[in-house]
C-alpha cells in the first residue's frame, strides 16, 4: 500500500534579510512516497559547497542517498523525483538521483533561469530527465500533482491516496502546519506580494480536498484532520 514518509535533510540559519529571520532556523524536509511502482522523492534539499549559500544560510546538509539508506530505502528504487519548486533548498541534490526523471512545472522551469531566483546549476534538469507536470496529472496510480502557485510561480503540491486516506505533500505552498490548519499564508512567503492572492487560493484548494494528513517542507509537524 502506498505510504508517505518524511525524511530530514538538514537545517539552515535564516539571515537578517529573510522575512522569517526571527525564527532563526529553518528545518528542511523531503518526502518519500513509497509506491508499488517505485519510490517517488519529493524535493532533494540543498547541497554543501556553494560559497554564497554557505555564507548566507550556513546549511547543515544531510546527503539524501545516505538519509534514504538510513530509512531503509534503496536509492536504486527511486522511480521519480518531484520538485515542488526550484529554490536552492529544494533541488540541490537532484544530481544524486540522476537515474530518475524529474517532474516540475513549465512555469517553474522558466522562472528558475531568472536572476537571484536559485542556484542555476542545481536547478538545471537535463532534457532526458525532464517531465513537465500538468495540473491534476496522475504521475503514478493514486499520485496526482497539483499546481499551487504563490510561494513560487510554478509551485507543485502532490496528492496521494494512502491507507490513511488522502495525504498531501503541500511543499512550501504553506510554510507551517499552523498556517495550513488556519488556511492562510503570508505575503512575505510569496514570490512577491502580488502573488499573495494566488497563494491563498492554492492553500484553499488544498484544504478543500479534506486531507487526512498534510506534509510541509519546512515544518516537521504534519497537519492531521
């Protein structure tokens, strides 16, 4: 039976310029959808060794292949990667799962090439691996990708039918479990303030699905109905 598992890929310090600087630390979670057709990994976290990222965020990075192994998963069983979006802390270790196709939206792919959006070499997806995700598309039996713009123009969330019922990997469509429970998000967490309305609509859409559980990229606590 399909199940969703959280993996912790590290944490990073938030610089004073960050809208959530008062929280100081940002946890980094990815998710493994354990599916009969193979593992689907949602986001791959950052990587170490980038001068500017290390200076600004001082990330403590867990290597995704090691984290998978520690959780009892074989990296060779990864059938697909889904990037909720292409910010540096979500796509940095895509290269370590280089045999697997990568699902992302066309809108996200476009914005990832703009200045100061991400680390371009981390966000780059080889054409042979690239899979463009259409809103509502089934990428495996019971696994559907949903466009949830706001935090980024091409953000994706993933709806998964499990033995618990419907579970959603929200990604960063919403930052915290408390915000998801309240069906709200903040303008500071959006691509820019003009995207706040779209972000609120995305969260409302996800809440309207009445998930049994919802999982977030930067809050280890899952929402439970």
